[in-house]
């Protein structure tokens, strides 16, 4: 008998609700429980415990959401900082390259070598620099 990897493990239900929808739903359920608490308590449910559990979970969700939003802002700021620093680094290196070309004379052989540094980053490697791809091993005949 074939068993799937999920067997024996609790399957997680996918939830496509927004934060606002999930919190609103939880609030509505909590309000409904409070509204009919007498009936639910007489049926054996402990509505005070149910409402406390919902409130506790909602507080955890709110905290986790605030943390996630903070991390998103931090990531955006970190990305912006990285992009700015990378641009500054490239512009500085490019400026130094221009100064070096001027220093050795624009028409010199050294200047041509320096110019290749800039053009090399914008085009694929020359064919002689490429590594030959690994050939697959044929499967033995059975």
C-alpha cells in the first residue's frame, strides 16, 4: 500500500484571507459567542475561555503582523542602502579607471587594457574563457 507524505501529519488548511478579514472574522465570532453565551454555556461550552482564547490569539497575530511590517520596512531600507552603495562603488571605480586611462595616455596600449575592464562587465565572456560543458554519461545497456 502506497502512503503519501502527508499521512500521519495534520494537513494545514490554506487561508487566503487578508489580515483585516481574519481579524474581522475573529471579532465577529467573539461577539456572537458573547451574544449567545447563555445558550452556549448551558450546552457545556465555556464561553469565557473561548473569548479569552480568541483575544489572546488576536493579540499574537497583531504582534506578529507589526513585526512583519517592521521587517518589510527594514528590508526596503536595506535594499535601498545596498543599491545606493553599489552605485557609489561603481561610479568611484569607474572614475578611478578614467583617471588611470588619462594618466597613461588615452591612446596607449595600457589605456586600451584599462578600457577592456569596463567593456568586459557588459558583454558575455569570450568563448575561449568558457568552460566546456560536462557531457552526460550514457546509461549502460541492460
